């Protein structure tokens, strides 16, 4: 309501009183104040039902007086009664003559409001006829008079600042958001006339006092989720990545449907951010490729692809290789025999962990792809000779058919021993046993042996006695050439030289054997209880049973996973 509105307000009050008194007719009566209008330059603006004025301005009020009787003369006065004080004070008075049955207007001027009359007060315009000096008409209304540099509502803003900010001078918290207008303007930079400055659904006071968020930013942490939404999903509106998993709260809620308060939503051991950005796995699915291995096991333990159920493409799911077959899910041909693990399990029924399933001296791949023999039967044609012997005989062009007849029985013993050494890699002790004279030798053997002189026999016995003693005690003589050591002896010697434990890859390097040969030899030694293979990630540590690492128990006599394969019965 502007200053001219006060005319209507006062006029309506007076007219209502006139009607109520039965004076709406032309009957005679005392003069009436019909309107009061503020026309000075100190009007600030309407604050509710009160006129708001600067104390130091020039103030003027236009007052209209009417009478329906004879001509009347008198004084029109502006009177103030402060709300917090008793008594009244005249501010201005002017003489006026009101013609009979007409109106008259007079201006009441207050050059500067009295300094002791600031604050809320009731103003009254009174008409006092000269005839008796008594008040015969009045028009009361409210006004608030303030200093420009004062703080009428004690909110921290001067009255002049409140006018500029559009806030109420008489209310400390204009927008009722629990923050005083002064704090909103000077401290937080919020709008003191809007309870939710940033429009995020949280009032400014709640953002400051309860949540610690920025009342001028709808998304305090800049993660894409408005502060109010973060409170709904119980994330931290001041932390872009509440659970610290590498994904912003907004990405987790709106894109991946992960739990923004749990770094590992599916509990698979991989943080949601790593699953999305590094491994391309599903952060809400423990086993993304459904191969029977959790994503974490695939990444951290087996080195497999958590998005591919058959990482090495061998026809067996990664989980099956680990949990059922004991094969390497990252290596298509675990035993290096030339056949993929899937072929061994599903087609040939060979052992994918043993290069030579039937123990005939030929790798499974050779038997299938080169010789056409049965890799699960050491004597494929059941003729009494194992497959390797037949292959060697075939390759030698019949050497073994005429050589025994040419050399005699004694030479036969030597050649058989050497042939056995080259095919089966027997130990040095077994080689000596085959070279020694046997009571069960043929007559030809006896005849050949008898031609040796007693001196020769004595010399041989003396030369062999020391070696025989060493063999009987289980130890190998120090001067045995490496080429006469069996594969098993080579491995044992290497382990003993390395405190009883070595990585399998180191054995391959030092022996210069192929991976397939090394794997085959170690598998046979493990089956015989000579060594223990310990799986460490994708690698094996080979140890003598007497030198197992702390916490590793000796192996069981049987391996349930390998019992299904030929060669492990």
C-alpha cells in the first residue's frame, strides 16, 4: 500500500463510522476528517499495516475535512503516541475554514521528525473547532519512523541496507529460513527474501546449520546429484564420491545402479570403479561372465578375464578349470602336450595336467596328431611293446632285429641297459644293476664272463665296491657325469642346491628342458611322492617334502580332481 492508500484507509474508516452513527443523511453534525494522505519524501514503503518513514526526511500530510452544517473554523493537528510510551505529542497544527456543506484540505508539515519519537507509533489527525476547542473528529493510523543507519529489527543489516535488499525492516528473518537477513547478505551470499536460494529443495538455514552444504549451490560437491537427492539416497552432499570407489555418486545412482555408499556393491572383491573403468566387468554382479569364478578371483588370483567365461579359449570355462579339473584357466594347454585342455577332457579323455597320460613316453599330443596311437593306453595295439618302443623301432629301420645276434649275449646286456636309459631315463643305480653280471644270465653270458681273468675280476670288484656302497646308502657319487643322471636325480640335485625349494620356471631355465618335459617329469615325481608342487597364483613352486614352506601341509596320497583322468589311478 503506497502513501495515497492511506487516504482510502482513513476515508473508509470514517465513512463506516458515519453510517454506523446514522449520519449518512443530510442531517446536521460535527465536522469529519474524511481523508489523510502522506505526500512527503520520507515514505520508504508499506510494511504490512504500518506507514514506514525515514525520521530525517521532510514529511507532509494532506488532510481533508468535511461538514454538512454551517461554516466551521478550527485547527487540524497531527498527534503521535509512541507504542512504548505514555502520553502524546503534537507534531503539527494548521488552521482551516470549512464552508457549510463542503470540504476543505490542509497540509500538515513536519520538517524533521523528533529524535525521541522513532519506532512504532500511532498517529492521529484531529479537528478542533474554534467554538469549544474540543476534538470533534479524528483519524488514527499506524506509522514506524526509523533512522537510515539504524537496525530496527536487529538482524545485522542497517535500515538502508534492508531497503536496498528488499527485506523487511521490522522482521529479522524476512524469508523465514532461520537465517537472519544480515547473515544471508554478509556471510552466506544468499537471498534473504528466498528461503531456498539455490532451489535445491533444502532451505538455506537447513543447508547451513544441519547439512553443511552450500546454500548458493544446488549441487554442493559438483557430482551431478542435487543436495536434496543426496540426502534421499544417504550419500554425502559434500563429497562427490561418498564411498571412495572411483565413481561419482551421480554415476552410481543414475548410470550403473550401484550403491554409492558401498565401494564394492556386489561384494566380489573389486571396487565398483575398478570394475567399470579398468576391467569392464559388471559392478552389480559378483561373477560377470558366470563362469563360476568371482570377478576378484579372476583378476587377482588367476589372471583371467572376468568378462570372458573361457579366457584361454580351450573349450573349458575358467571356473571348471579351477574348481573341477585343476587346469590353468589362462593357459589353453596346461601340460604343454600339444592338446588343448578342452580336447583332453571332452574328446580324448586324457589328463590335461599330465603331458603323457598313459606314461608310455610319448606326449598325448604326439600320440594323437603324429602317431595315431591311443594316448590313454601305453600299448595301443596290445602287442606287448609300449608305443614309444614301437615308434623308436620303426624309426631305427630294424636295428634291434640283427644287432643282438652280432654282438653276443654280453653286448645285449649293455645295449639293453643303454637303450633303457635313453628311453626311460632310469637312475644311475639301475644302470649299474643292468650292467652287472647276473646269476640268471644266459649260457652265453656265463661263457663271456669266464674269459675274464681273476685279476680283471678283482680289479672290477675293487673299482665297483665304493660305488656299490654309495648306491646302497641312497647317495650318488660326486663324480657322476650329468648325462648319466636321471631326470629325477637332476631335479633333486637342483632342489638341494637351492634350500629345497625352487620355482618351476627356474627349473626349466637351469635344465634347459622344454616346459612340457619339465611338467611331465615333475608330475611323475609328485605322483611318486618325491616332490611337492605348490600353486602360487599362476606359477608353481617345487619343494622337497622335507622343505615345505611354513603353513603348507604335506599332500594327500590322492588327488580327487585328478582321479578322473587316466594315468592317476
